[in-house]
C-alpha cells in the first residue's frame, strides 16, 4: 500500500524551531515530487513548496520562500519541512502529498500550534 | 503566479441534485487541473486529474471537463457523503495554486 505517514502534532512557542517529517512507503520515493501544503484554521489549501527526493531539487512558493526549508533524506524515504523561528501565524495543519499526474496520495497531516 | 478563481464559494443543494463547480485559470494551463474533496479534519482526496480523468475508486457520478482556462466539476446526483468542500488545483506551472474552495452544504 502506498502511504505517506507524517510526524505527530506539535505545540511550540514563538521563536522556537521545528522540523516535521513525512515518510513514504509502498512506492519508489525518489521518483515523484513531494509537496507540502498548508491549511490555516478554517481556511483553504496553499502549496508551500515541492521537492524531488531523487536529486533534492526544491522549489518554493513566493509566499513561503525564506520562511521554511524543505529537504529530503532518500535513504530513509523521508521528506521534511522546517522552520528556524516560528510565529503565531504558522499555526496550521500541514500536509505532505505525492505528485504523480496530480497530488494523489496525502499524509494524514501534522497540526502545528504556536502559542506563547 | 497563476490565479485560480473558483465559484461559487458556497453551494446549497439537496440529495439527488446535479451540482456544478467552476474554476477559471488566469493563464492557459492546458489540462493540468485536478479536483479534490475535503471533509472536516481529513486530508484532501483526489477526485479528478488532468481535467477529466477519474481517479481510481471515485464514484462515476463525479466528472470533470474543460481545458485551457475554464474547468468544471460535476456531481450528477448528489449523495449524502458528498457534502464537503471541493478545491481545484493547477499544476501546470510552479507555484501550483488552489482555488479558494466550494463548500457544498445542505
């Protein structure tokens, strides 16, 4: 079964750093783009950035460039999304998704809460 | 960036209704358009890819059409399980962009 399994919910304070993960299984992890998608409470979906685990080619959406870092470790079939300094506005659900002809397989989501 | 304008934002319907949701792209995207269904607290689910291809396991009452800049998702006969929020996504050019969503409610 093709799966993306994300790390668990996080509660952080403003200014703290964070790295969340997305582990793929059941397919060739290095052969398809992985996207990270943000959904703020009660809001729509936003694509933050994408990475091709085969060569770590990464692209960021302008709104997120410089605010987050996307990486991957192909040896353990895992993609990452990280922040150096969290803000309250980073409070959201974060999804990873595999892109074949579309984003067809999604992780279960990681809730990030940033509050003092 | 390519902007996706989705309408309506909310749609009131009843079981058995034919429902149509539209997405308009600000630039030509060929057929690189997908449709997703999302229920509260759940990850989005792919319904349609490449504008009109039905994802495996998705009921045939869902269909997609269009190319270029105008796209439509149709639910031929709305079922109780279909009350949800629907999003379009263009992945023709990066950054990939979603429509604002359409909430289908009773």
